[in-house]
C-alpha cells in the first residue's frame, strides 16, 4: 500500500473488510477464510474441510466493487444465495 501511495495500512484495510462483511451479513467463517485465517478451534477445524471458495469468489468481487466505489451497499445473504444455487444444481 505504501508503494502504491495509498493512505492507510494493510491491517486497517483488512479491519474495514471485516466490518463491511459483518454489516453485509456474511458468515464469520467465510470472511475469516477470505482473510486467510485458520480456525483456532482444533476440533471444528478438523471436521470443517471446506474453504468456502464459491462464497468467497462472489464476496471478494463485491468487496472490490465496493472499494472502487461501484457498489452502494453489500448484499445481505451470501449463504442463502449459495444454498439456492446448490438446490437448483441438484434439481437439474
């Protein structure tokens, strides 16, 4: 960020993402995965083998649009959208 002469810090940018994601209704485990954070609960981490890739792709595109000023407000329900798409795929 310094080399690009962007005001702010990486930590502040990541913190802003977490706030934005929480206000958008993004599940915490998805936003944590987007930031590359590992689950600190060893039992939960052992059983949860997903990386939430499909959800993270859309999430990060909306974040990029928001940061660039191209989107007024985040969508509320990534999880509901993912469930609907999975249901449609199964019914084909």
